[in-house]
C-alpha cells in the first residue's frame, strides 16, 4: 500500500515528464524498430529498404474540442488530419488510419454520421484508407483515437534529432492563428450562454476560426520539398506551439538555436485578435499551438531554394552543441525561448 503523502498528482509532472516517466523502463528489443517513443511517429523496417511509420493521437471532448462550437464533421476531419501531420513530419506518406470512438448514449446515429462524414472527407482529401478501429460506449463524453500509418524509404525518413550546427530553421505557413480562432469561438460561446438568442458573430475571423476547427496537414510542402531536392535534416510538426517544438529539435539534436522575432509571421486576423483581446501577438505565435505547420531544419546550401519558396519562412538557425534556444528580438536583445506547450493536466481549453 502507498502512503497518501507519497503519492504524486500527475499535474505535478506535466505531459512531457509523465511520458518520460511511464516509458522509462522500455527499451526497443526488435532490431527492425528504428524509432520507438520520442518522435512524431515510430519507425520500423518492413523489408526492401522500406519503413512504416505509425502515430496515434487521442482527442477528448471538453479537452481537445467543445461540441458547443465545433461541428462534428470538423471534429472528425481534424482527428484524422492531426495524425497525418505527424506522418508528414517524418517525411513519410500516410496510407491508412484506424479510428476508435467512445461515446455516451446521448449521441444519435445522425451525430456519429456527421463525425464520420468528416473522417471520410479527410481520408479522401489525403488519399488514405480507413483500416479499422474500435467502438465503445463512454461515461464521459466523446473520445476519438486515431492511429495513422505511412511508409517511406528508410533513407528518406527525417527525425527530430538530425539537425547540425548552423542548419537553417524553417517554418511553413503562419502560427498563432488556431489559438486566435479558439479565443474568438470561446468569446462567442460566452455570449451565447448569456443570451441564447444571440447568433455567433464570427465575421472577419473566418481564417483563424477555420484554422482552429478544420486544420490541414502540410502534405503539399513535403511534396514540394522533394521536388525541389531539399531534404530536411530534422523535422517536427507544430502541435504544442512553435517555441516548444524548437526546443524539441534542440534537445533531440543536442544543439542550441536562435530564432528571430521579425521572422515569426502572424496572419492579419491573428493580429486583429491579439488587439481585440489584448493578448501579446508574439506569445500567441510562439506558444499558441495546434498550427499543424512543419518546423524543419535544412543545410545552409539550401538557403537560396528555401528563401524563394512561397509558404516557407527561414526563421533562424541551429546553434552549437550544448547551447540552448534563444529568441532574438527586433531591438537586438535576446531572451531564452521558453516552451509553454499545452499541458492538458494544467491548462485545459
Ligand atoms: P506529438 O505531439 O507529435 O503527437 P507527443 O508529444 O504526443 O507527440 O508524444 C511524444 C512521444 O511520446 C511520441 O513518440 C508518442 O508516441 C509518445 N507517447 C505519448 N504518450 C505515450 C504513452 N502514454 N505511452 C507511450 N508513449 C507515449
Ligand atoms: Mg508531432
């Protein structure tokens, strides 16, 4: 028996430390498993120089989505897309998903049909097959777990750990917009709860609301980089926030990094949300999360190609071994790049 005082609440560790804690005694036993825990997806050899990559995510009602403003179609679409994003982050091509759902009996068949319409749309858009899943009842809202499987040539797989000193740090798209969209949706929910006759006013926020409710994975960028002959040296998708992901690349590559404030692109709607809600735009960009953009490093010799790429911004460079991650401000001062990734045990949406 444990003494009550010796027990540790999970929120004392937080998500990342908890994962480290529960996986600490597991070592990879099979020679064909090239990567177990610790990257966007696990990687294992299947023969003929090919590997499969596999990634799984769990979305819980009330934590990851709120059905008072997220249409079930979008929840279904997003549950697939966030997994595919992890497969692309390994520079692999997804081919299938399994989808497991747990739902309480307050859900109707029509509601589950809407969820699956979104899952179907994502499978069509990204060319992946539904491989199976599991179905259960739930006492605590809707839960959706999706596992995505993809394939790649072994030599093409890009890990979080591959970057080198002086590599360029590149970011696709813009960041902070999904977080901005969430703020708008939460505000409209609060208005609605006060006065159910009010219709939500999302005018002027279409882009950021769309980024929150129905994100896309950067399949296009993976294809374009391959076409341009640029092979990232390390890569991760931005789910927990840019600052958190830069720190992951640093930690796993054993290097420092500097990123530049003026290179962090915010969409004009994100800026508008920052102003209206009196939030710091830069912090939204660095820590908002759920962007599902790709953060990757590349060799200096790829500078010209990457610099001319639409939709890719070079935001900094990797530092030396043993250094940490810094943010260089416009005025030339630097500050540690601190990660405040979503911690679902502490900061529930
Ligand atoms: P991502 O944000 O890319 O989905 P996570 O931060 O969720 O990655 O997970 C980081 C790593 O930890 C991944 O390799 C994931 O498979 C692993 N992981 C997360 N939760 C668990 C768990 N409960 N048991 C084992 N491994 C886990
Ligand atoms: Mg990821």
